[in-house]
C-alpha cells in the first residue's frame, strides 16, 4: 500500500514484502550504507563520529516504511562486515539493534507526519539518541554518555541536515504512487 503526494505533502510509501519496490528501495539504501562508511572510515574516528552506517536507515524508515527500515538495518551492517570487516563481529549485533531502532523511530514519526520538515527529522534523531542514552547512562554514567554524544554530534547533524535534504530530493524526484480507491 502506498500513499499519495498531494498538495505539497508527502507521505511514506508503505512497501509490503510482496512489493518488488521494497527490495529495490532496500537495495539502494543498503548500497548507500555501504558506500558512505567506505568514504568516511579513513578519517580518524570517522565511523564513530559521523555514524555513516545509520544514514540511509533513517531514509528507509521515513520514506519506505517499516519493512525497508528493518531490512536496511540488518543487511547494511552485515554487508559492510562481509566486505570490509567493519563493524567488528563483537559490535555487529549492537549496530544492527541501534540501526533498527533508528529506522523504527523514523517510520513512526513519518507515519504520523503530514510533511517532511527539518524539525521532524531532528525529532527522529533526538529520540533515537535518547533511546541509546538510557542504557548508556546506567552502564557508563553521565560523563561518558555526554562524551559519546559530543563525539557523535557531527554525525547527528549529518543525519538531520543530510537526511532532510535527501528526503526532500526523493519527494521531488520520486513522488509516491497515488492511492487507489
């Protein structure tokens, strides 16, 4: 089931498991989540600072729905691991869980939002970081959690500003299919 592009508002395409577009969209998102980390991992702390493996999971959840979000969240780290050895095996499950959480938060916010706006994309990123910070507070304490957020701040800005830009480009270049009555 998909929703319409009407009166300047965009709704999420809810692609089901039987829809071939789901696999095409997921493939594109996984490809992005493989290419972006390859570009930034040469920088010192590039992966930990810019969070590139999460970028297209946010896009998948917001634009293409829950199935695309979950598939992208699982397949992206696995593909990166097979191709590059990153993330390392001990971190793989945690990265998949964090990525899935971001995709699910994006899906929930987008499914309740009539428009793609910068504040709504920022809300997704803030809610996701809040979900990650709660267990981190109990394990590492406040200072360690704040240090992690400080390190991640460029990546969070990339997710917000870059995610908003990509979502708006997708709205323009790839409008949703009209809803059939």
